[in-house]
C-alpha cells in the first residue's frame, strides 16, 4: 500500500520470573502470564510479561525463579525474549480453568477450556468482542464481568434483551448511564452483514474474510446455506 512502518527494537532488561498466572481468552485458550520482579523498560515499571502460550513455555524450558530477558516489543507489550539462567521449579499446566473450574485439555501449543457455554471469562470475551466490532460503547470489562456474574448477559443476543430496569438494579448504575447503554444497543439493532459475521467471533473470520464472505453471498441466509465447497 505504498507505506512503511518503522518498528524499533524495544528496550530489554533481565529480571526474575517469580510465578505464572493463567488468563482465559474468548476462544477458551488459557494464556500464561509471567509475574516478574519489577524492572524498568522504556520508561515504565513492568511486573507482568506475556508468555504467549504453553508451547513457548516448553520450547524455552521455562522454570520459576529463572533469570529472563524481558523486552517491550514496539515499546508497548512486555514480552519474554529468552532465558539467561534456568530456575529451580518446574512450571506445570493448570489442572482446572481459573474461570469456571472445568478440566482443560492440551491441543498442540495451547491449553484449552472446552466449557464454551459455562465459562464466565469466555462469555466476557465474546461479549467484549461483539461490542467492539459493532461499536456498542459503554460496556467495559468491569461492567461485562458484573453482568455475566449476575446472569444478565451470557451471549451477544442478550444485549438486545436488556431493559432499563435490568441495569438500574446494579450499584453505581445511574439513570443517565442506563439510558446511554440502552440507547447504544438500540442503535446497533441493524448491522451490515460483514460486521455481523465478524462480530460473532468465528475462528478465522476476521474483518477481511468477513467482508469477502458478505460480498460473495450477499445475505445471512445464503451464508448459512453455503457448503464447505
């Protein structure tokens, strides 16, 4: 597209990997996050770094109390670069999902929670993705977690069942905010086909692929009837 982006090498430093936490994505992948001794990178104090996936943990023979090199890629995301000196305690895959407690399974480089319907973290991720793609504003992480925990929201279709009374029963939810959220949802009751397909969060159907599918099949009915071929 006749444009060049210069991405400079981020600042790096050594630190110690003290522990590992596991977060759950909307796809059900359990992602390891390294908790490290505080280190300053590109002007910011970093205590958490991305370990990407279980495959990377194994490939780098990562252990607790290891001395590692952390880098802020693009000056933004703290990332594990390599291991300088191994630690003294092995890292094991989680035996239960930190969100729903179900037993995860290992699939290649990834650890997956297969409880797609009953896992709160996955529900929050799906709802957040839908709101972001459709440009429904006001439903931040904290509110989504609150609504999912209360059983008010479980899937994107629940956005369109919300009432003012549903929202006003929560602390810190005033009349103005409740009306704003209801109005935001109301404005997105009609969506373009490409936007709707992308918002569903189907694997491999990002913005470009969703646009291609929409332009090819024209209607949702045609998309649903399309064969693999």
